[in-house]
């Protein structure tokens, strides 16, 4: 059972004023009942635990401890509570959780955050237990009022009903009595066969406000007397300010101040355009540091040289060299992938207001604890005096989960300097130039086939920066191996008796960290492209070849069968179209995809259709799963065709969507998503759909033209 249920309710209720309406950016969704508000407004709400507040007007407020960035947690997580609490869905309100240990991640330790496709996995039991606890307390309250056995009381659609007499009381009518009941130490959760909410489609609760423009994203926040700031940052990563001439900047109408902070020079103004013009007028001399000579071509040559030498062994079995020496046929290939930016539609921003005795922050963040703690460090205030409001995120993909709170630190430092509320806004160019990219990766991969065409040896060497070195997440480096940089390769499921994956850590300097699907975003491209090469070298069907190599993995075999059936594998829908297949496991889920493409005589690749099959264990909201697969495929295709960050003279070459393109609507393929029924524990959904799409397309291109696409983007 989750530890949050055992939290002292008395201690937790001390924050009741905050949870009861003190959050400036609480959310209310249309359709909630409020009929009894006037007559019962003096009755205190029932707060059985940190996640639920039930009002005397029958409204049920769910406090969500995960950030809503488009993945649907403001609907799927309430569904977990609703299943066990048996509430009336129309009465639900949603509030983002404040920063509090009660909302810490159940798998990450003492930190509140969102990422790694863990929202459902980490709260699957926690939130169901929270709902069941509240339900039992309401049943006990009704039993006490009626003087009946609580076993004869049941919750249904926001009411407690007595089985014998059919009497019923609404949740709101029970809040006073329930508030006096001691929470049970243990509760029984529903048998999945009795689920009525989990596993069924629910419309997104956040959609109406987003459609109507009422949803508050970080960039929408307005605070009285607020000023706006933009920051001039070093053009080269690691650069520092040497000198500043701000005379011309201060002459721009609306500019109020120029402030030097840790990350550069901030121009503060009445509004964004004045601040941006002021930044353009700044004369800053930079010490560009050690990366001033960084060049993509030279870096590539360095990676090639590194790949000639053995790296640290990430995984090994058998004797690969002996297997390759005696193989009937050897195949070798090089796969290259570039740095990638996250490019969320809403660039980074943060509002901070530092007062002498308090600090308030409004931002879209995936790491509430570290962002709050950064403000504590900078201001010297105690944690309870620093309030962080989590807004909607206009896309995250890991960009708002970097752990160093740099965009929050900027706003706090500027507010401290000018003693006013400050909104720091990053432009699109700031975002593209701002780093924390998916790292560049150079892969040399070899395999030997026996006389029957089956692989007997497999060697994969990865050259890339450590994804987590120099970040708060260095604990993921073990014995020199960054697990996130080799995931999906070191743990390949393909049954090859002799196997080795080694890792050469490239020099750091360019800030990198996770980007949607992390290391899997490049290892899947290599693994699934190369296994396709082996299939063709062996004269075998790529689907059948994979299936044979996955004999010890029945879930993956079944998923391959499903996607092949739904895509009508081997029978493209038109004579000029060709199919490619890929399958990959990541974040606790399995995804198989078949891409149907055509290639023009001029070499233009068009993806017409993608059939996607997913086994993510038990499902919560199938509609959200389908939407996330569609989103992941768009995201993956953007990287496959366009995504690339390059350097010249230490500077990022790309600047905006004109030269860091994303997939356009007219390029979007038809997508079919098929969910494999499963009784396994829930897996992730937000990220696993990304890795298979690029190799599926590349394999289809080979089927069409006999050309191997071993380098991304596919230009």
C-alpha cells in the first residue's frame, strides 16, 4: 500500500487552506455540480488523504501530482481514483498538487516529478488505494448514521447506498461524519474483472478549456505589476560574460533594467517586445570558453576514431570474436544519429515574485521539487515560504525535467534584483540554442550468420556523450556505463548466443539529457535497422526473422503477429508502396509498427500509413493510449526526416522551425493503433511509441529502393 495513505491526516489537513482554494492557478472543469453550494458552504470539506477533497456540494477535487503536458494525466489519474471511489464523474474538479512530500514520486525517491512514462506505473496502486480509502470512510460514515453494518453499504455514482433498505446519501451529505472517522490502515482494491472505469474510454477533462482558450499555460500567467525579461546567453555552451555595455539597451522605450545573472544578461521591460529589442541592443563581450571551436564535422571524425577502440562493456555473453571468425557470413554497418532538440510548442518560461518573506513561482515544470529547492537556495527562504504553482505545459518531452532548474533560477534571480514579479520568456531561437539535447550517437555494429542464416554473433559499439553525466541524475552511471546511453541495445531481446555491447563515452560539454524515449530513440534505430539487414542477408522475411529471434519473448511475438495481421504484411495497399517493420521494448511497454511508404524518382520519401500495435499491460484510458501513439509517431517522423542540431565555430547552426523543421500536416500518414489486451501491470505510454517509427520507415525505404538509410535525418 502507498505510504501516502498512512500520512497523518491531521498533519496533512494543515494545508487544507491551500488545497481548498489558495492555489492561484487551480483548475475547474465545466459540468461539475454546484447546486448545493449556498446552503452548505460553511461545511468543511472531507479530506481523507493528500489526493482527494470532497465538498458538501458533492464536488470531488482530485489533486494530481503529475504535470499535464498533453499526455492526459489530468484524466487518466483521476480515473484510478474514480474506479475505487465510485464517484459521479461529472462532479470532478482537478487541481495541480503543491510541492509536498505527500506527492513525491513512488519510484524515484524524495522528489516530485513527471517523466520516464511513469505516471500511471508509479500511481497505479497509490491512487487506487487513495480512492478505496475514501470510499470505505464514506461507507463507515453512512453505516454510523443509519446504524447498520458497513458491509451492507456500497458506493455507487457519488452516493452510499444501503443494500437492505435502498436508502442512500450523497458523498456531500456525508462529509461531516466522514471527517471524524479514522482512515483504515488497509483496504481491499477491486478485482480488475469488476472495473467499470479503468480500461474504458473517457473524454479528456482538460480539452474544453484548451479549446476555449481558458487553460493557463506558464506563458499565459499574468501577475499585477509584472515585468517581462529576456536573457542574453553565451553563444557558445560554457561561455561567460566578460563585459557589458547596456547604454543602448536602456534607451529602448519600456526597458526598465539590465541585470547580470548567472546565465547571462537579462533585459527587463514593461513587455516582451521592449525586452527583446533591448537585448538586441546590448553590447556583450563573451569569453567563449573551451567549446568555441566545436564543429560538427570535426566531432564526427573524432567519433569515428573512438569507434576503432573497445569501450566499457555494457553487456556480454559468449565469445563474439570466435563466433564472427567462424560465421558463414559477416555483416557490418555504421549507424549515425545527430543531436536533437525537444522543440516543444511552448518555449521555456517562468514567473517569479520574490518578496522579503516569501517567494512565489508559476511555471510549467516536470520537476517540482528541484525547481522549488532552487528558489529556496537562491533566496535563503525556508521551503514552506516558497510556493510553486504548476501550470499546464505546452509540451515537455523531458526539456522541463533537467533537474538544474535553470529557467526557474533566471526568473528568481531577476525578481530578486528588481524586487518585482518577473516573467522570463525564452524565444524559439533561445530554445533551439538552449541545449539539453538528445546526444549525437555513432554506432558500429557487426554480426555473423550461420549456414541457416541465423545470427551466431552480435557486436554493437556505441559512441556518444553520457546522457546524465554532470546532471543531478548521475546515479544512473554504474561502473562507468551510463545506462540511459545503452538502453535498448545492451538489453536487446534477440536470441543471439554470442553478444557484446560496449560503450565509448564521448567528450562532454554540449548539454544533453533525456528527450522523449531517451537512449531508445537511437538504439532502436540501430537495432531494428540492422536486424532487418540480417534478415535480407539471410534471404528471410523480416517479420518471420524477428519472430524466430524472439522465441523466448512470447509477448513480443504476439505483438508482431498482431501488427503483421492488421497491416496485412506483405500486401501493401498500392503497387508503388512498400512496407517496413520494427518492434521495440521501452519503459515497460512493447510497440510494433509497420510503415507503408513510397519513394519518388527524385528520392522523396512519403509515409502513407502506419499500423501500430502496443502491449502496455493493463490500460486505463484506451483513447489516451491511441492519442499518445499518434503523437509519438509524429514526433519520431519529425526526427527521422528533419531533426538535426549541428555546430559551427561552437555555435548552434539551427535557429527556428525554418531550419529545425517538424512534420507538417500534409505529411501526416494515416495511423491505426491496436491495443493488445493484457493482464500484466501497466507499462509506459508517452515515450515507447517513438523508437520504432524511424527504423520501420528506413526498412520500408530499403524494400522500395534497395538503399539502406543508416543515418538520420533521412536526407
